[in-house]
C-alpha cells in the first residue's frame, strides 16, 4: 500500500494554543461518515488485513526513529495507544481510500502542522474528478471558535447569502457533522490550526468525505432567518498548483529601505520551478540595487509543503514496505 504516506515536514510554524484534545475513536469500528455520494470507497486495490496491521506496526516503530523529537508536539504514548486501537479495529480488508479514511484519524493526535497521514493516490483521483467536469462546493468558508461554518466570500448572482452568514447544512447533512468529520482527520498543532486548515481546504475535503454533486442544496441563516439555496457547484480546482507563480509571490520596496517578499506557497510543479527562482533572483537584485537594509518575508498564507531547491527537492526518504516516510527541509 505504497500510496498511504506519513509525511514529517520540518519547517517554521507559528504555534497556536490548543483548545481541547482530539476525541478517541472507538475500537473495532471503521468510521464511514457521509460517504454516500462518492465511489472512492469501492475503487482501488484491496489491502489485506495483514498488510494494514503491518503498516500500523511500522508507523508505531518509526515514531521512535524517524522523528527527531516526537514528544515536542505529541503525547507519544497516547499516539501509540491510538495506533493499537486502530489495529485492533481492523476486521476486514480495505481499499486505499478506506485505509486513508481509517488511518487519518490519527492526524489530530500528532499535533503537528507538518506531520500527517495522506494519500497521493487521492490527489490524482481529485485531479481526474476536476478534469472530467466534477463540481465542487462553491463557497469559500470560515470556521469560527464555536465550529460554525460561515460564508467567507460571496458569489456573483446570489445576493441573498452574505459574508458571515452561517451555513447550517449542505445536501441535507448538518454542517456540524461535516465539520466534525473533517476535523477528525485534519492535522495541525491545535484545534484552531486544524479548523483553519479545514476551512481553507473545505472544497476538496467535502468532495473527499461527502462526494460531489452538480447542484448543492445549502441551508443557511441570514439575519436570524433560515433560508435555502440551490447553487451549482464550481468546476475549477481551488488548489490549482499549475497557475503562474506571480499568483502567489509578491515583492516590493517599502519606506525606510525595507524590502518586502511574500511567498504564499512552498510547493511547485515542474513548470513553476524556474519561474519561481527567476522571480527570487530578480527580487534580490532589485533589493540590492535599492540598497535595502532589511527584508520582511511574509509567509502567513503558506499552507505548508516541501520547497523545491533547484531542480530537486531536498529530502531524506526512508522507505518501508508500504509507507513512505519523508523528512523535508525548507526555508522560510
């Protein structure tokens, strides 16, 4: 099962204060929340019980060897206890998708913004879904401290729903249930961090856990009145990695000889690598010519990921029988 991976990325991260601990998951059960609209659960190769349990054993062992100090973020004994619970709960073979959905319940326990169980195979399926005309949840959203789902951006042609309106259900599923299902598999230092990541990736996570539809039936609250809206999903990928680099990098010279460099992403496709480094060369040359004394490097909107150095990614990979374990260095 080579496509299930544990990624440990060493990078600068602004920590957040944790609100509460993730909820333990039940033994001997495989959660199947909201999976009625996607066929991912029945697609892909079947992984045997033995192989699934072997992956979890390997994961537990690697926590003691690959991570320089796992106790810096997580309670290692608690993580290992949850790994054991997951292993005991495996009673039948799974597809790759089912394995990801089951194993990714560990992500909140790592309490690390750059450590997660992910599946590159699902990324390829997502790209295929988009290329075939699949439609995504149409709104940008926020998740507040009370874990309410709020509209973050309005859509042209829909004047009834405004920024800040609370979405209470999507396609008949309560928003609280949707958020709970996503947070149970989202990585991050704290609940605030996980909620922010969930909001920024809501479109993709919704497809992954609840499927997609041509039209989305949305129930929301506007000025204390409950309203309903049927809206067509969007067809573009909100996480398109093939756009021009100028979409997520900026530079300029501020007052008092201060240079400003903003980088919103540290992952680049092959087509973006050279334009990115050309941009950096031009930026540093402009700073030098302007006799810049200090530089502000703004990475507030960076969602994480490895940075490509030259034509290669600087990384150390330790390969197990099924999992890939990667430690990736990147500058900030």
